[in-house]
C-alpha cells in the first residue's frame, strides 16, 4: 500500500521553470520541484496553434505518469509576474512580459497594444470596413483609389495640367506649385 500511496503523491508536481529549450519540436524545460528536485528535458505540451517561451521563474504544473518521476510532461506554464489583471468578463488576451498585448473583448472589439510597431507580413491585407488613422500614413509603395488611379499618377496629372480659357488670353501655364 505504501508503494501505491507514494505513486499517487508523485503524480503531480508544481514548481518553477529554470531553463527553456524552444528549438526542439516539442519544447523542453528544466524544472525545479519541491524539496530541490530538478528535472531536465521535461516535455512541455502546448495547445495546438499556441506557443510561448517562458522566462526563468515562471511556474509549472507537471504530470508524472504512474507517479514515476523519471519522465514527466509539463501541461501548463504560467507567470503571475506578467499576467494581465482586471480583464472584463468574457475577454481573452495574448500578452508578453513587456506589455505587448492583443485583447479580444466580449463586445467584439480587438485591441492591439505595442510599444514599437505592429508588422503584418502578407501579400495582401484587406479591410472590409472603414479605416481611421489618427496619425500619419507613410507608404514606400504607391497608394491607389477605387478608380485605379495611384497617388503618383494623380500628382503627374496635376503637375502637367493647364487651363484653356477659350479666350484670346489662351491656355494657362502648368501650375507653378508642384505636388
């Protein structure tokens, strides 16, 4: 009976993450458990489509099949030092340790917060609603409207246009202030 009791007590372990190897197909951790127990190369099972690289000091819950401490699998890693607090009911968030976050609110709004930039790497980004920009728009390429006119094309037309007044004064010169 004592063997069964020991195995049951050893089924679940809780402790602190020491190191993370994020280069493997299934991330592995070095974890510290109670009483100074250290385990290396413990597999960290993450939900499909989600991954993270925890910082040392994050906390873990690890399962040991049959209470055998020689092979554990970590099922969750959390870090109370950086957890977002005070989200409203129904909200979901992705976040990191420096304040970057994406919050999906229960009313359908998505808020992205980043200190430096947000990069979208795609051949096409389509926005089906209106776009409101509170600061400048900077474009390395051309900007086009619905009529398939680009900003540079419109600028060329403006800079080269003149006016025929239909009177003896004739046609005016092109604008003296170019765009």
